[in-house]
């Protein structure tokens, strides 16, 4: 059985699915619990959301929707910036 709260690693691995609402309820709840107690993962989520927001507003101007692959690339870049 999995623990009631997601690990640091698991949260980061699932961040883009979490944002896109692609997780099952159970995983989503576990990640929410981790985010509630982990400042660093919350900061990562916020910068991820901000970057996606910027991509989407660019997308609107050009009539292009960023692909999920773009979201993953953004996420990887944010993760690499982490000390
Ligand atoms: Zn964390």
C-alpha cells in the first residue's frame, strides 16, 4: 500500500499531470497533501503555472496551443534550476 502522502520525488514527477488534471483522484490527493506541507514543491508548482500561463498567452496571440511536450520541457527546466 502506498503512503498517504506523495514523496518529494513523486510530486515532481507528476507535477505536469497534476496541473493538467490527468491524475486519478487518489494520486492527486496524495500530491495535494505533499504540496500542503512542502514549500519547495509549492514554489515549483507556482513557477510552473506562471510559465505555462505565459506560454498560453503567447499561444493565444499566435493561435497556437502549447503541446503537452512543451509543458514537460518547461517542467524539466524548472527542475534543473533547483539547487
Ligand atoms: Zn516536496
